[in-house]
C-alpha cells in the first residue's frame, strides 16, 4: 500500500488518487530511463514537487499531470547527471612518470631550432634577412635577390657563409 502522508500532514484526496494511479507507471518508465535507483529517486522527487504545487496542478487534465510528473522526473535525472559529470573518479593507477618517446625528439628539435635562431639573430642585418627568407621561408635565390635588391651571387655568398656557421 502506498503511503500518502507527508510532512505537512495527509495528502489531499485527489492527489492521493492521482499518486496511486500514476506513480507506478512513472516509476517504471523512469527506472527504464535512468536505472532502478535513480528512477525511484527521480519519481519520488517529481511527485514531492507536484504535491507542493498541487493547488495549481489539480486543475490540469490527467494526461497533463502525467506529462508534468515525467518531465519533472527527467529534469531531476538531468540535474543529477550534470552534477555527477563535474566529478571524475581518480584512477588507482597514476600515469605520472610514464616515458614519452616523442618528448626527446620534440625537445631535440626545439633545442635545434633555438640554436639555429640564435646563430641567425647574431648575423648582420642583410645576412639575417637572407637567412630568414632562404631557410625559413624557402624562397629561391632569385626571389631573395629581387626582394632585397641585390645580386643572386651575393645571396648565394650569404647562404654559403650561413651554411658553414650552421654545420655541427
């Protein structure tokens, strides 16, 4: 038998009738929707909210009350899911200290790029411009000569000097 008493006393007879008739169906649906434990909890919460608002809800048709109960229960499940999503269980196995095979490769290439950058930055202005255009932008000697208003042979001389500086 379903208990229709609550903290404010005995539920109004029309609510008690609605609860007896519709709560089992709402609970079955919610258990299928959200699992047994959460389905029972969501159904109880839904009907408790309806009881609080019963003076306004009693005017609704039976189908509208059932829809209200289901919607309220589904919203409860949604709120619980959102709250649960904020917390992530910690693994017993921590991944701290795992070897990363790419880490050395990335560190080496980063170190190399920085070393090359330091060598280029230490060059005179025109040679630095040639280095940036040739090595970093992949421009041809003809394009560099045209952009910097110098002969191609001068560009090749700068590139040759830079290659000697950059060799290990």
